[in-house]
């Protein structure tokens, strides 16, 4: 997706005003002399532009206004202090028909230094998030959008056209219970915990930048749901052989040590993690197939690994798969 220059300029203006809320840009601002704004992300679900100490985000077209406002109110609530990065006041709530928010700039996880990845910090933040009583927060809280995003990924793969890897992904998708496919049935387990909805290492930043503690960002999928979903991506990577066992053990151990409610405090966590991990495996594989089709290339080794994991999911014996609906 290529960002329009006009959208970038308008977002840069929102970020600039958020960075300098008391008037004109102060002398020495490192961003005010830049020729072009810094585009940090440009995807269908959001465009993010940085100016100095602030960033502005244009959220996805069609964002639900009421749910969006509630999610922002939760991020700004004192109960989430030290867990979620709080938003900044903005001069415009909409740009080119898309909701816009402003946030402090934080230092992201360094993708070139995997040994320094903050897995324990991420797990601890999740445990703290899941422990916040929803009744103490602004509402009504919308559902966490994790299952909906998995369904969108499968729809995107289908729309991309035929692909030899699509069959095992769709077969694995069919083995999931309705609630994990975002189908309109009562979820099991019930939606009882505040969840992030799209946890990965790209959803953490240090704030204040470079020296501050790690905080969770991106509340677009935040809401009530099964907290196991927030552990599902690292669980799926571990099951597919993409996350080292010791890293998974550190992540799970930190979550348990912080009192996270998604899994029992000891013993086998997989009865709680199995369905969400399978759903995230399908989501990851579906996006990989769609992207490879759009880019006219073969699947890479990581993408092949998640597709192969879907093949294993699709061939589970029914007696070993209590959630099988076929």
C-alpha cells in the first residue's frame, strides 16, 4: 500500500501539533527541519507518521466510532498507567475520513537484536492487562478483535486467488470451533478479561524513548475476550518450531510469575492455549499465502513452516481434537 502524500502531510501536522501543544515548535526540535515526515508504518489497517516526540496514526477506514472512542478512553485511564502507552490530545479527530490519534514516540523493539527481545516484559505487561477488572474501565467494552482478524486473514487469502498452500490452511481453519472463527455463536470461554488482541513484539515500545520502561501500544483490537488469545502467537511460533523452547519457557514463566489468568499457575498450559494457538497459526499462514500470491513469489522457509503446521492441524485425529466440528 502506498501512502498518499496529502495524508502523510496532514498526519505530520497532527503529530507536530501534538509534539508542541503549547504553541509553535520550540527551537532545536529535531524534526522541525526535516524535509519529509517519517512514515513509520503504512498498511491497510493504519498509517503512522512521526514528528519528533510524537506520532500520528490514521486508523483503518470503516473503524467503528463507538468502539474506537472506548478503546482510547481505556488507554488513557489511570488503571492502565504503566501498561498501555496513553494517547496525546489531538487537534483533529479525523483526516480524510479516517479516525486519527496521536501518541508519544517510543523506541520499538530492535529486530536486529533477537537476544535482547523483551519477552519477559511483554508477558508481565499482558498479565497485568488481563488482571484489570473490566468493571473499573470506561464502557461498554467492545469484544477483542483477535478472532475477527483471523477471519479477515482467511478472507484475504481466498480473495488472492488459487494457491497450492491454501488447501491445508482452509482445512485447519475448518477444524477450529466457531468462536475462534469469529462466527456468531456464544464464545467459549466467555469474554471476561481485558485483552490486547494482537500481541507481538512490534506492539511494545520504550517510553520515554530509549530509557523508559516497556509499554504496550496499538489498542485497535483491545477489548473483552479470552486472555489465552494474547499468548497465542508466541505459543503458535513455539509449536511450529519458530520460537526456541527456552524463549517460550521464559515468556510463559514470566506470565505465570506475574499472576496471569490465561493459563493455570503450573502444569500443562496447552488445554487453554491450543485453540487460540491453532487460530493464530492459520492467520499467519493465510497472510503468508496471500502475500506470496500478491508478490508472485514462492513461500519462504518461515512461511512454509506455518503452512506445514496447518497441515498437522488439519490431520489431527478427531478423537484427539475435542473442538472439531466436522
